[in-house]
C-alpha cells in the first residue's frame, strides 16, 4: 500500500470520561473544515482508534503470540496482591485512575452466557487508560482479575476470549498508525487527503473483523461507525467537484434521509447550540449584563438544558482561571531556564513544571494540560 507523503493524518489522545489507550485521526483541513462548520466541534473520525501506547516505539506493536501469552498466563491473584510473571502488583490503582468511577458490573444471561454490550469495552478501556503508568502485563492482569472476580464459565471464557481479540485488534491498529505516520512529510503537512483517511479506516475495519466477532464489533463500535460513515459520506459530497451546489444539497438530503434518527437529532442539537453560542457571543460583545445573558439562555432552552449549560459555563470559567494562573507560573519557570541549554537545567525545569501541574490540576487534568502545552509549543 502506498500513502501520499503530504497527507495530514494527525493522531492524538482521546479522552471520553476516562482516557482510553489510543488515538484518533482528526480532519483538520480542506473538506474537514467545510463539514466541521455545521457541527459543535472538529469532526472526529476514529480511523486509527486505539493503540497500545508505550514509551519504547521500537518494541511495539507486539507480536500476536506475545499478547496471547499475556492474556493466557496462569497467574492467579490472591486477596492481598495481583501477580503477573512473578511481579507484585498492588491493588491500589495508578494515580490517573484514582477517584474514577469503576466500570459497571458485566451482564450475564440466565444460561450463564456473557451478554455482549458496551460495558465490556468500558472495562477494558478503563484499565488500558493507565498505559504508560503501568506495563501492559500488569494492566492485563488487572483486567483478568476483574473478569474472574465477577464471572464464571461460560461467561468467563467468553470474556477472556474477547479481551484477547480486543488487544490483538488494538495492537494491529498501532501498526497501521505507524505505517501512516512514517509516510507523513513533516515539512509538507498542509494538504488533507480524504482518500487516505478512507484507506486507513478500511484497514482498521479489516483488523476488527480479524479478531472480533460481529456481535462484539456491533456492541463496541456500532454507533461510532454510523457516525463515521455519515461524516465520511458528507466529506466526500463536499469534495466532489463534479457536483454543483444544487446537486450537493440534493445528495446531502438523500444522505440525511438514510441516516439514523439519533445522529440527525445530535446534528440538530449541535446546530441549535452553535446558533445559541453565536448569539450569546454577540450579546456579550454588545455589553449585555450577566442577568441579560442568563435570561437569554433560559429563553433558548428548556429549564433542564439551561441549567446544565449554566453549570458547564461556570466550570469552563473556573477551568480558564486555573489555566491562566498556571500559564503565568509556567512562563516564569521557562523564562528562568531559557538561557541554560545544559541537561541539568532542562531536567530541573521539567521537575518544576511537573510539580506546578500537580499543584493546579488533578491527574486527569494533567493529561489534558500536557497535551495543550505540547500543541502550544509546537505552534510557536
């Protein structure tokens, strides 16, 4: 397979309630902009969905037999500690998971079969989100311990088989990601190639089918696939230069007619929210008082939605205040070591930055801030 070197394929960390082990391809240019203008946020295509992320890229992806060995290890945890390959694993979760809501108990049918639903994926992703803090064998042991503590055969055997396939799938997706990353020209990333996103997604779908049964695929990825299919079709319509404006509108109408109702409802809500935000911003610029802004919110939505928006706005303001204070302190640290290029000064700066983040943010927020700092430094 050949990949155009000037394609923009950006892989970033996902965070959905809990950080999951993986990345997503974002459409950031070209057709993506024309589509994103109709939605609340940048279009998120989970083409390179999840990967096993570790510090040493020369080790991963793993060989398939290595993953099978990890999952099928016979170590059994006792009541005090988890063990894996003679390693002692404390029951205390890593810092990034402390305080997080634990995965829901898995469902089992009257006949003892595991009910295939999203809860299984949530359980796997919960522990995989700690990749980097803990090694993969430790994480796999934690997942197996969770399975054995709540399931018995045949559900337990099903759960372990699904875990094996899921890890094999993530591992192969990490190889797909590497393949595309290696063909990106860092000096020429301005052109967005939709065909390459489609190509990558097809490879991901093939990887799923190789390791996961259809019912598992539907439960884990069904709704996300419907969204991605819709957004890709929309992007292709926008990119088709052989269609005039009227023909594109007709094609979009046909696409909407075939789209699932939940997706269209989500789109309508996003459009309503975008309109509200534009009008809210205009009122702010015109000098509207806080009371007038609150009245506008109450008039635009139901009481329940207005209340949620008000709470969300308050959280955003609190976050921005905290972020601004952190940025001021960060600038002082960077300025103090700006003229020192030696390794010891760099290490000292990183320690101070780490300590500063721990003062201002929770473990989950630190991940977000680290990503924001990385984007900011790249843009400079």
